[in-house]
């Protein structure tokens, strides 16, 4: 009896949804947060992103770095704000 119920639930979960549709490309002009203008920023204002709460592995950075936009890697909820140059 238990295997019949589990089999039915599994069949419902696998069979739902149909084919996935291709998402349209993001319209960057409509983004709420525009890219920062770093041309007049002589210092670094970066967010550093880490893989864990202990900040043991740096996985990406994003922000202004000495006059230019600087970004690489990924983002996570574990971040640190840096001001330096």
C-alpha cells in the first residue's frame, strides 16, 4: 500500500510541468539598480563575496576599483564591504 502511494506521488511530481520554455534575455535598461559610475571614484568601493560565513574562500568581487568597474566570479550572501586603493 505504501509503495503504491509513493509511486503515485512520484509519477505526479515527474509528470507535471510540461516542457520548459526559453527565457527571454534580460532587458538591462529596465534594471532597478544601474551599474555604478566609477569614473570619478579614485578609491576602491568593493564587495567581496565568500563561500561561507567564516570568509575562508573568496568567490567573487564587485564594485568600483580605482576609477573603473571591477567584477569577477560569483556572489553569495556572505559578503564584506571594502574601501581601499
